[in-house]
C-alpha cells in the first residue's frame, strides 16, 4: 500500500513580494527580510504540520496582484529562495539542491485582493535508468 503524495497550498502573510530581483536594497535590510521570510516559512510548515524528510518536492510561489500590468515571472525569486531555505531548516527535505527541490514562480490573474501563497507538491522518486 502506498501513501498519497503531499499536495498543499499555504497562504503567506504578504500581499506583494518583499524581496525581488529588481530591488536595489542595502544588504542589512535585505538580510532582515531573508531571515524573516525563512522564519515565516519554518513557522508555517510547523503550524501546517507538513511532513519531514521527503525525498523530492516541487515548490511554486504564486502571486496574485490587484493591478493589471506586466510582471516578470522570475522577479519574486529571492523571496522564493528565502522561503525554501526555511522549509529546508524545518526539515521538509534534506537540501534545496536540484536533487530534492524543483521550484518556480507563477503570476496569477488579477483579483480584488492581492495575495501570495506557496504550493508544495511531493514528487515521486526518480526512476533509475539501467545502463
């Protein structure tokens, strides 16, 4: 009997990404944001009772803004990186390298209320190829 793979959405307490690729932030406030985001991810994982020690996961940051304008899909990547670091610290996966984590950002259609959320999906173990 196999267990069902994890597929969960976790709402984040932000309406827009506090860290983006386009920012020119001084290192000190940037470091505070990285720590805050990492701590938030760890706390949200704990309160959501996420499993630990998964082999592989896909993690996608979704951003739904209120204004219709062009947005670069990769722009929130620094935020996503900090969140993934917090999930690794929680113990969701062993490391955030490509063997354990696949990640990306999605810009959703506009809505009356802005929001950000993470979707975490457990990926099946890779199939070993015979040579």
